[in-house]
C-alpha cells in the first residue's frame, strides 16, 4: 500500500512539473495588459483579435497551415512507403537503413538547417514554400516511420498470405488488408508530422524567406523584439489545436478498431 501511494504521488508530481509552465502562461493569453505579468488586471480577448486581424500574425497562421498540411501529406506518404519497404526481410542492411531514416531526429537542428540551406540553394528552392515543406518533411518523416513501423509489426502476416492465396493481387492486399490494419499508425504519424512542422523554428530560419514566416517563427521574432501577450495567445492556439487533433486521432482509431 505505501508503495502504491508513493508511485501515485510521484506520478502526480511529474505531471504537475510538466504542465506547470502551461498553467503559468496560458491564462496570460486573456489579459488586458500589454505585458506578461501577474496578477491579471482584467480579462480580455484583445490578443486573440491581434492574432487574427494583425497582418503579420494572420499571415503567419496561414503559412503554418499551408506548410503544415504539405509537410503532413508528403511525410505521411514517404514515411509509410519507407516503413512498408523496411518490412521486407529480403532487403540487405535493413537495420542500417532504418537508422538512416531516424537520423534527422538526433542530428542537431542547426547542422541540419545549414545542410538544407546549401542543398535547397542548389535547386533554387530557398525562400519558397516548397523548400520549407521539404525541409520540414525531413524532420517529420522519422516520426511517421516509427509510428507506421510499430503498426505494421502488429499485423499478422498470415492474414495477408491468406488473401494472396485466394487470388488477391498485391495492390488489393495492400488496399484491403494492410492499409486498414496499419491506419491507426498512419494517422498517428500524420499528427506527429503536422505537430513537428507547426513547432519547427530552426529549419524555418535557415530556409524560409519573409513570405514564408510561420507562426513559430513569428513567435520567436516577437520574443526577440518584445514579449507580448500575443505570444501567450498563439501558444494557447498551439495547444488547443494539438489537443483537438489528438482527439480526432483517438476517435478515428477507436472507430477503426470497432470496424475491425
């Protein structure tokens, strides 16, 4: 009994430690003051109005949605294809190739940013939406690979072999058997890819131009210039969007599980 109480206490303290910064900053999104300070003089939505009506913030939100959507689509397709390929036991150096796919997760962001800037400059893609999407895809693909690989590992290969033995073509097996069973992992990977793109700052600083300023980059620039409660409002939108996307994924996975 004392051990259970100790574990519950430790878990509670850990959760509080993780969410304490959020609890401290999020209420400031609703302050009427022009500075981040407690106590809050009065409650107001003025900083959310600035996010949606100020040109710089509105353009940053639109750019984040454009780049995040493009990154999600590209990373999900490439990551799923890579996971399917690495599933084949006949591929030589399969473990080494999987490690290469995961390298962007551990390579320092500055090093990756410099390399992406040099590479994209050679193709004339710097200061373009396509260049930023490609750069964000590089760091988003590993999350998709990890998620989809885990989902594929839970699929009984005998189900696919049974479909093939009944005359189903490989494309049919993939569309009717493999993909539906792996869909929870694909959805989770897509959410992680979108969240990674939404939160990426360093790569954006290296490869994006003035017209591709994302919300994360706008927040970073605002912190350097002046600390405004608009940053807290933007953080509030970040968290709400992440929670909503997570809920959609959880509901989708539960619906897919019921259908199976």
